C-alpha cells in the first residue's frame, strides 16, 4: 500500500468508526482510481451473503475516499459530503467485498478547477461492487 493510501485509510478509519468495524481497506490508489476491499465476515447478512447496508456504506466510502484523495493531492482544504447516492443491487455478493471507482481526467480536472475558482464543486462518480458488477452506486459528492 502506498504512503498516501495508508494515510487516507488511517484518516477514514479514525474519523468514521463504522469503517473500522467493516474492515475497510484501500487496496489500490492512483490519481484517477481507487479499489477498496472488505472481508465478507463482518459484513454478512442472514443469508451468508453481503449485507446491503455494508455494501452501500463501502461503496459510498469508496467514492468519498477518491474525492478526498483528489483534494489532498491538489492541496485543497474543504468540507466533503455525499449529497446523493443511489445503488442498484444486481446480484448477491458471495465473497469479500471489492469496490472500484475510476474518475476520468476531464471530470477530475473540472472538479478541481471549479473548487479553485469558486470554492465549491461537485462530481458524480460510479462505484462498481464486485467483479461482476454485483451492485453499482452512483454518488454525487460536494465540496465547499
């Protein structure tokens, strides 16, 4: 794990206690993508598959972490919140939970430029859960 990934993971785990209980872990991090992992065991439901609430929370946190990484990389201080998030569950998650988010360069640049210009911005991100897109979350993240 890179230094920036370790620092971001530590920040999330210390400020969002639920992430520690879910065993949120940043597996990969770059300027344009993130992959988050959590074991199934603390996130399981009565059927032995991924609990929908954990899947949603991990997906939202994945997008939030991507945005926070952008802000940190660009040395921008601001309050980051999730304004809207919608998830579509397509199939059961039967193993560990992996969430992936990629932000294209254009969206990333627009997000950063708008924050610098007017002090606030939003970006819409798609977070894919599982190798077979077991769930897909679309979230709108705001910074001010």
